[in-house]
């Protein structure tokens, strides 16, 4: 089924084919790196779900998966990067090799908080894998071990990334027109119209 292109798209950044090919490469890297280990992928809801499913199918060793959901208060200037776990893991991670799977690492505040929290639970190893990396917006350094794509400082949607919870199911990643988005937080200058 073809999903109609949403209003406000400037250009497609990565096609579905490009995304799948790159995930296949990263999946092979992960398989080699963790061969013989007890690998658990932890996805941060909701955006990373699309990436997680494709990634697990590109990994050639047995893996377990688990999910975390967080509430972010990063838009509050008084307390940037304050994050709360809204849904915790189902299982302990003690002694396991854990890969934190993100759709995007941006300021790095979320990943930093989660790495600190997960490290306290005694995993054998802990690393980050992200579909998109927007290093130009980084506020804290994040040790990203596996990355599919570096992206420019633009608002992107698709393949798990949303605009007001919409467009996650686009099979590609697209850049929104600057006039449509007021800032990277997702607050629009005005709603996109069908003519854009
Ligand atoms: C995105 C992404 C990361 C976070 C990265 O989640 O999945 O968790 O932002 O941003 P940071 O590096 O600036 O901390 P978002 O809050 O958009 O939630 P979603 O996955 O439900 O869309």
C-alpha cells in the first residue's frame, strides 16, 4: 500500500531501500561484534520500534528484546534532559550484553540518562545503536557504537519518527520544510497545509 506523501515535506532524505540496505550492514556488524554472547536489544518507545524490527531481522545471532518508555521533560528550559521511566523493562539485564536501540540521538540527554540507569543494573556490557544521529545538536557526548545515518540539523519524519504522533509509518525518512516547523521540538509555526 502506498501512503500519500504528507503535506510539508521538503525532500526524502533516505528511501526505504536505502534504509533497509544500511540496516542490513549494521545488523551484520552487530552479529560479528556479539557472536557467542547473550545479546539483548532494548528499544525506547515509540519511535525505535520500526528500526528494532528491521534490525533484529538483519542480525544473524539469537537475540532477546525488551522495551522502555520514557517521559521527557527536555523542553523545560529549567531542567533540560530530565527524563522519567514511564514503562520499565520486563526482565532484569544483569550479566547480559545490552544494546540500547534508538531511532534518533539528538541532544544526547535521553541516551545519557538511560545509559546511566541501565548501567546500574549490572549488565555485562552496554552500548548504543541508533538509526539516526544528529550530532550537530549534541549537548552531552554519547558513546554511539552503531549508527546507520548521520543527519543534518533538520526536522525529519518517517520510519518511526513522528510529527505530533503522525507519519511514523512512512516507509522513508523525509525532511520537513522549515516554514512548517517552528523548531526541532516539534512545535509548529503553523499546521502544515495540503498545498505545501
Ligand atoms: C526521541 C528519540 C529519543 C530522543 C532523543 O524520542 O526516540 O528517545 O527523542 O532525543 P535527545 O537525544 O535530544 O534526548 P521522542 O521524545 O521523540 O519520543 P518518541 O520516540 O515516542 O517519538
